[in-house]
C-alpha cells in the first residue's frame, strides 16, 4: 500500500475512533498537487472539531494564535503510544505539551518567550485548591506599594497594589518557587486583563491581547467606565477551581508523572543541542506566521508582571516580515527537527493561510521538509467553523484570516536517507 493510501485510511480511522460523527459520515476529499517538483496530496475533512470531545478544563489559559487541544490529540493518537516522547518547538501556551501529558506521553517543550514556560509548566504539577488558598493567605499585601509605570487605566488602585505585592513576592522568591507559587504566578498572569469580572482589570479586549495604555483610555472613555476593585486572591482561587474542575485522579497522576521528566527550554527552535539525536517520536507544532501576530506586544502587561524584557523577546522571536525570511528560518528549524526525530517518527507542522488566504504556507514548508530529509505524507486540512473569539477580531470564514487548520505531515523513513543537499531558493 502506498504512503498516500495508508495516510488517507489512517486519517479516516482516527477521525471515527475520535468519535467525530461529522467526519465519519463525510468522505475525505483528496487532491494531488505539486510544489517544487514534489508531488503530494491534500486530505480535506472535519477530522476533529471542538464538538467531538470537550477538552480538559486545564487547557483554559488564553494565548494569541493557539490551536485547540483536539489538534495535537488527533495526531498523538494517530502516531504514538503511551510512553512515547512528544515535542513542541514553538510551545506557546503549552497545548501540545499538556495534551500529550494527559495522554501518558513524555514531553519536551521549547519557546524563546519565557511566558511559555510560566503558562505551561505549572499545569503538569497541579496543586490542590486548598494549598493555593493557604499560600495566598500567607502572601503579604501592601496597599501602599507604588508602580513604576501608570496602569491606572486598567486597575483600581487597591487591585494594583495587590498585584504589585504579589509580583514583589514572586520576584523575591524566584529561585525558590515551588509548584504552588508557580501555579499562582501562572493564574495571575492569565487573569491580568480581560472582558469580564473574572479578570483584575476594567473591561478591555480578550485576555490574549493587552491593548496599549492609550488605547485603554479610549475604551474607558467610550464605555464611560472606571476600574473597579477586584479581589486578587478570590479571582486566583476562582480561576484555579475552573482550571481543575474536570480533572480526574488518573489525569492528575498522568500530569504529575509527565512533570518528573518534562523538559522546558527557551532556545532558538533551530538550535536545541540538549535534545539527543533521534530521540523524539512525534512533533506537533505551529510556528509564528510571518508578522501576523505580535506576540511580545500582545503580552506586554504579562511581561510587566513577570519582569520580562519585551524588547529582548522581540529580538529573539521568529517574526519574519517577508516570506523569504520566514522560509529561511523554517529551513533551519526543519533541519534541527530531522536531527532529533527518530527513524519512523512524525511531524505534524501546522501552518495557515495568511494575507487573506493568498499565501498558503504549506507550499513553502513541503519542499523545506523534503530537502531536510523527511518524506512528505501530505497536507491535512481540517475544515471548521470560526470561534466567537475569531469573530471578535473581525475574521470571517472564507473572507480573511485562517479558515482552516492546515497541517503538513512529515515522516522520517525507518531506513533513513541522506538529506537532500539542494538548498531551497539557492
């Protein structure tokens, strides 16, 4: 059976086993295409959807441009077994990392943005709500503390003083943070700003993007609003309860087991020398898409709270402004992924449509992966409806933004092969 036939059959079986009734009743469309002299296939269906399986509540940490947990779960089910190693070189909020841990896999995570580790690592070692409440009661709040920057357009003075007190405590204990402190830091970072009373701030944009101070002043003026007091301790406890609400004892055990061997790195994804050669079974990732999302600017308040230098993050992020620069960066990443992937291992490389769908990044990634030594098994296109959050940002299906998940599948042949020496574009 050809690789094309095997992949198509495996995808359809995986969709059915994932209880995606829509996909089970709808034949997978296939279309052959060629790019850079390489012939492969697109497989189109609704292979996974938010309706087929409710994701664990532990994933409910907001971050710009993150994919849903159903995506990594689909490929983890398809290509790995319990105990295998799953890696995400652009880990973001840790969706692949946490989902792999929930499924009993060993995990590796990498992201040059320190916020990634802050938002993901604590969810592998989940403390009890009682321990969180006790620790919060022990952290002194000094309502006379003053901020080094003006955030009065976001926070009530008393709320801001409580945040400053918490930030001071976390900074002073940075080298000694235990699982409880790390959890509190993660939740507080996630609750800084948002559009409900479950956040520390006055009403603003969704929590995955912090608007500028001037923009917030305009929002306040337009809505005739002033920041109200928000109890920092109670909001952290409430969000903690929400995050752990549907975790089972078995899942908590799996997360804890994964935490014992989990590795979190802050390296360039093209330079991860600490990962041994041919040690990874599956890579599920989604790299930055050109300059579509300004990760450091979107997270400036989160960086302030964690005393992270936004300018330094901006320099390290792979935010290429042109397609050629982006392709050059991805070429280096794929070479490194080839080095660490075991023979027979897989990559699910999620890309998207940018520039209103005029650029399909899989047409860039397919040749880059093949020239790095991988065999391209095809492009999986999961068609789905946009979320409410997408519509907030003015994105409409089939008109702008990404109207589907597009995942390029690469396989490292069991017998191995020498990487093709030809360089893309030169």
